[in-house]
C-alpha cells in the first residue's frame, strides 16, 4: 500500500477559497472507484489557523505502480489541470509505503 499526501497553498487571487476547496474536494474524492488502484481519497479543508497550507490530500493506492498510473490517468489529469493547478501557488507532496 502507498500513501500519497499533498499540501497546497491557494494563490492570493483566489477570492472564494472555501468554495474552490469544496469544488476540489468533490472532484478529487469523486475519482475513487473510477481509477484502478486508487483505494481512498480524503481532501481536508478544515485546517487549524496555525496551518501553513490551505488544503491537504490524503490518498491511498494499492502500489507504487497504481500511484504512477493515477498521475497519468486522464480523469486525474483533467481535475489537476482544470481545477487544482490553476488555483495553487505552491504544492508539497510526500509519498511512502505503508
């Protein structure tokens, strides 16, 4: 099993950060069951005020190969390129085998 975690910081020009976070949450969590090897997807939008990021993704994959396939999958690319990347100023990721 592989965990794939990301923390994003919104661009300053994103006015409705809560609304955009909700859109991203719906789109990414909606990929579960549509992409082979993607077991779980949790988008956390309620960080504490001391958090340095605005949004966190906690996802679980069957294997490193499944994570690699997800990253290139057209459904994921559509969400990433159409909604996530245009909204974010920064991104940090951390992957590990669980």
